[in-house]
């Protein structure tokens, strides 16, 4: 079901160019169909701000045929921004105060750049906790991506993340371990998810917090989990929203830092991402980097496969469907009358 272009955000034009249906606000007004208002707290750094915006807009817009989606992007003033990103935010983003006044049906919180291991020492910690506290009382469901998952597990459940000896970077196979939950209904029982993180919340930590694990990998641990009531908070540790080229962009960034002497370590290849030909191209680039050869991005892109997007779209569609079932169009009231907030999906988990 289409997104509604209720402002002039350039992402809408990019999505239209990619073939996605985006309704104008005037056309949306002629449709007899329910609206869902989804917030996007975008905490990503400037270089990834708009790409992350597009990735989540695309997933929501493609996800479910039951509603028109109004997405409301906002960010935190505590995050440092350059002039270009600040201009984009000032032109197209909303303020948290405006979000609070209007209300939301659902909320997505992205990851962010951090300077240390202890998230509670980050400058965005206090304003992020303010958003989380508000969403707990006023939003039907909050979907946390990667670092946001770590922040909520730390703050709400007392389970701080643990740094791993090596970075989880690549595309990893996962398996559904709790098939009766609606979030994973009718999705592949095994599917891929990209990961890009140094830190981890273990299955034992999720279980100690009363959080249910739905999807995990034998190699990189838990990907998808949900709060004990079955809906209020959804946790991703992976990045199902990633574009096909997202891991390539990250590898390029790290390789250029190494080539320029700003990093002492050449980045390892993301797991199950580059085929042998692509690896050979990158090995040659590494040998020739002293000759200032250009990064061979154009040679690599045609060799990349996306093995995760369809399942990501299905899970987001299931999430939107769950939100739709228990909300009633009044964004200030998270649940319909008669819906048990401790067990909104009728799973018996909140008991």
C-alpha cells in the first residue's frame, strides 16, 4: 500500500523513480482507507542519513496493502550535524514536540554512531531515553534497529551490550525459532540478514529480560526478538533494511581509510557478500592502491546479490498488520478499547 507524500521530502521522488507507488496528499484524500502514522527517529550520521531514510520508507511503503502510510521523520538535537544534513533536517523533518502533539501509531528508531562502549555516556542518551519513555506510554509498537536495540535493552532491561572479539559483518543465515508469533507468520523459516556490528546482546540476556527470541543465527546470535507482551517493542540486531550495496559502501569507507593511512588495518571481506571474482578485484585494488587507483565500485555492484529483502518486507508487513489490528485511528490512544495492553495480540505471553 502506498506511502503518502505529505511533504516535499526528496526521498519520495527517489522512491517513485525506483518504481514504488507514492500518492500525493490530494489523491490520498480521495481514498476511503485508513491511515497509519509511523515515526522514524533517524539517528544515523550525516553520510547515511538520507539512505537510511529511504531504506525504511521503502520497507514500510512496500509492506502491507491495508493502509496509507504517513511517515514522520525526526532526529535528536544532541547529534552533531554538518551544514548539508542540518539543512535537510530543517526542511523536511519534524520536531519531537510536534510528534508528541500529533501522536503516532508506530515508531522506528534507527542506529547511530557512537564514540565509546558505554551507551549511557553518549550525548544522545538522555534525549533518546525521553523518546523511549514517551513511546512506551503513547505508541502501540516501537521497532528498534541495531544500536537502538542495545540502548533499550540497556536502559529498560538492565542488559548492556557486550563487545565481540571480531566484527559481525556480512550476510548470515537465520532460522525462525518461535514460528507461532504473528511477526514471523508465513515467512521463510530460514533466511538471510545483513549484520554490521561489533557488539551483541545474547540470547541469555534477552531471555533474562523476559524478551522472546523469534529469529537467530548460529553464527551471529539473535536477530529478531519481541517484548514479553508480544508487540510493544520489536528488536532487530541485524539490518534487514539494508540496500544491496550497503555493505559495499561500508567496505569502501573502511578500505579508503586504510589506503589513506587513517586506519592501520585493511578491512576483511564481509561474510558471504563478495563472490570470488569480486574478492580478486578487491585484492588487486589493495595491491595497486599506492598507485592511487580508483576504488572499483562499478565492477563490484553487478556481482552483488540481495538475499534478504523479501523476508524483511514480509516481517515489516506482519508488524504493520499487528499494529493495524490493535489500533483504532486515534493516535493518542495506543490500543482499541477491549485490547489487553499486556497481551494485545492474544498470545497469552503477557501473563
